[in-house]
């Protein structure tokens, strides 16, 4: 998985952290959680605020 795999990351986060409200997660934790996902293999330097916002938004959509 890469940073651009927004929907796949959101699904993995939902499965890995089902008890977490995505709106309550700060971007530092979100970045760390994404990098800890199995199958994630991308350069941490390629991640920015826009990517994290997109991941958070997709995660919220997956809850619905």
C-alpha cells in the first residue's frame, strides 16, 4: 500500500481501530497508524497534510 491508496488505508484503519472515532485522531497518530499497517510500504516523507485529510475523510465515510 502507498499513501495514495486512500480507500484501502481507510478500510484497514477501520478494521485495525474499530473503537476509534476518526475525528478524534490527530495527524501525528494517524500518520503513525498508517505506517504501521500490514502491507504499507511507502516513504514517510511523501505524506503531507492533504493526504492525511483525505485518509481521515475516507475513514469517516467507511463508518457510514
